C-alpha cells in the first residue's frame, strides 16, 4: 500500500511568548493530518483471509467482488448435489469424533487436514479466536446432512446439520490447550454432504446457505 | 527631559516549544489497546493501518472489521456494541485512539476523514467524549462513503477530558475496487 502524505502539523499560535512564559499554555488552533491505510481487498489477502485451496471451481474466489464462494451449480449453473449421494470438498483429518458417517476422504492416521477445501488464515499480527457458522436457507433438510470439519494445530471443530438443525457454528479457540489461531495460522475447512437418507422430492431440498466467518 | 531614546536593547526570554510525539501533544493523539491496527509510528505519529507484516493487505470485500468498542445505536450493525469507546482500561471500553485535551482551556475538536476512493464501502468513526454519551455534547458517528467524503464531526473537549474514538469498516456494499485509505485530520480550535 502506498503511503501518502507524510505529516503536516501546524500550530496557529502558541501562547508562550513574553516574560511570563510560566503560564498555562492555551492554544488557539491546531491541526494535524494522519494517514490511514484501509484498502478493500479480495478474500485471499484480507487480514483474516479466506483462501481457496481446491483446483476446480466448486470452491473459488469470484473475480469481483473477490469473495470466496462454494458453488455446486457447475458449468450450466443448474447443477447440484445428486439425490441419494455423497459429496466431499477437501479431506478430513482422521479424528473419530470429528467425522461423519461414511466420509469420502480422510487423511488416514493424521490429526492434520492436509488438503482442505479452503483455509481461514490469520494474517493479523495477534491471535484471533475465529468463529465459523453455516446457516442453511431452508428450515428443514429432512434426512440430508451437511457436515463441516475445521482443523487448527491438529485440533478439530465441527458443524453437523441435519433435520431441523439447519444452522450451527464452531469456534476455533484452541480449546484451552493451544492459543487461538496465531499469526500465520491457517485453519483448514472441509465439507461433506450426504443426501442418502433424504426421502423427499429433490425439488424440495436446497442445502444452500450462508457461511459466516468472524474473528475476535 | 527628553524621551529616553536608546539605540539597542536585548532581553532573552524562554519559550518552551518542544516538539513531541502525538501521545504527548497539547492536543494528544493516543493509540488504544489494539496496537497493530492503530499505533504511534516511528515518526511519533498516530497511524492507522489495516495491513500487516503477516501478509494481510486490507479488509475483505463484503466484511466488517472493528477496532475499539462501540455503543448503539451507532453505525450500521456494529460488530460489538458492548461498552463504548472510552479508554478507561477495561476491555469493554477500549478505543482505536483517543484525542486528549491536555491544554488548560476547552477546545472544539474536529475529526475529518477523507478517503481516496470509498465507493460504497464505509468507514465509521464513533467518537464519545469522556464526559459521556448522554451529555449535550455527546456521541458522534462519522460516516465516510461516496457522497459523504470527506466528512467531519466536532465535539467540545474540556481540559483533561478526551474523545474516545472507535473505527468500523463495512465493505458489505463495496467492491475490491474501493479504497478507504485516506487522511484523518484532527484539528482543535
């Protein structure tokens, strides 16, 4: 970022003249200009960055506005997740309690998510607790399941949505054992979608929603 | 009887006009408790930056970032309305920065911000005098965005009192072409 004007600091007058210079120093006017560097950037370069880690377009950063997006609509724009199927974006760390039934991709034997769908990177210079929530537009998804796993410093966090539980959140806080994500930490995120137990009309099911990432 | 004409005279008097860092000015600019975004730089000036040496280049498009506490009702949904921007040392009352009147008389303090190219992105400065938000001269919310750029607020600050200021950046209606980088001018009259 370019630094613009340096400083300009003018004082209109200083009541410091005369023999009685001991007096209180009231001034008449003062002005000081200071720089603020507040550029608006794409998600992959924010102070809290959201970085696409997948080669295809299912996870991608839009050109403008430059936001991370997850999009199963394919080239046609009409595609989606098949009924009676499973899809996964990214590979889960292998931690039993933090896995859905029948995941498709697990980093076997490792607590670490080496191939996330996307990462949430703390590009700030201090630790930040990061909360991720997913809120499905629809209020009831029947037997379908949307399962998120997040991983930081070999610790897992999950969001498990099914039935009428259509919103949930996970707070990546180190769980008291590690600090909250430190400068440079990348929190991995992987997503699993399972429609095998959904028995309704596929026209009535839409798992689209809003992913919210916040940091304290 | 003539008038006492003289040819020359000399007397030395002291003038104490030290140049100091912002935090020690007669109208002082004091960084708050989140030192990496708002801080006093090596030139001794208050500096606001939303970049980091970790590689953070700015505020994400379609996001909000807040430095310091904010009280409602204030800027369009503040991220945290706990407390208010008054630097009393508690986390609920921290500021991005404070403008402290260390002079012996009251001053009308004006904060003006001019952004280079705000587009529909917004930067808010919420300023609350230490005499309290409910005082006649209370809370001020300064919004800077296209159509309101530059923009300013003025509050009177008594000797020893201060204006606590917090910052909220809201790019939810903005684009990556926006740039809220700009100049904060603090003036006192």
